[in-house]
């Protein structure tokens, strides 16, 4: 079983970064408004980036790193630059 860090583009433009062990279910939960917090009022969201890791701590550390980045740097990651 893998763990994922992911970036969602919210309906009003900003990015949301998180981590999970079930990527498909998590994106669906964001879109159904089942996850309280940032994306609750920003539905629908689009998955624009995901990376898999072997351990949860690796995904969490990458999530924290990405959350500290500028929008421009996140967009470069999304493009694969």
C-alpha cells in the first residue's frame, strides 16, 4: 500500500496540498464536501498532481514542503519542470 501527496486546483483557482493512502477516495471526498476545512467551500476540485511514497512520513514531509512553496513553484511541479 502506498501513500500519496497530492495537489488539487480548487474551483476558485487556489491550490490545496494534502496526503492520503487512498487518492481516489480522498479526491471524491473533497468534491462531495465531506472534508472540513479549506476545500469545503471551494468545490469542485481537480487533481492536478500526485506522487506516491512507500511510507506515510515521506508523503507528509513532502506535503509540508510543498505547502511552503509559492504558487509559481507549485505550478512548475505540476508541469513537471
